[in-house]
C-alpha cells in the first residue's frame, strides 16, 4: 500500500479527531532489538488543523516506510 492510500485510510478513521491542536508521533518502541540493546526514539510533529494533520501524517508515514523493522514503529495521535 502506498503512502497516500495509507494516509487516506487513517484520515477517514480519525476524521473527527484531525482538527485542533494535535501531537502526532512516530515511536520506535525498541521491542525487537537483539541482545537487549535499545535505540528508542520519538519523532513528534504538531498540527493545528486538518490540513496540517494530513501533511504531518504523510511525513511520518514516509519515515515509517523507510524503516526496516516497521513492526517496532508505531504512529500515535494525541490531543494537546
């Protein structure tokens, strides 16, 4: 599935949530690291309206698509 299709699906699922101040995060939970070592990280973006939410979402989806172990990386959305 491509980035735009994924973004469309997420935007429809969270349609009532995309307007207003929102924190969008791509989080590497570090659960699949061999040997117990962890390189956890969080990429946070903030949006204030639906248009910016979509732009940020696509940026995070592009970043997620470039990661080898995508099962360790999740998207989270929080109302600020």
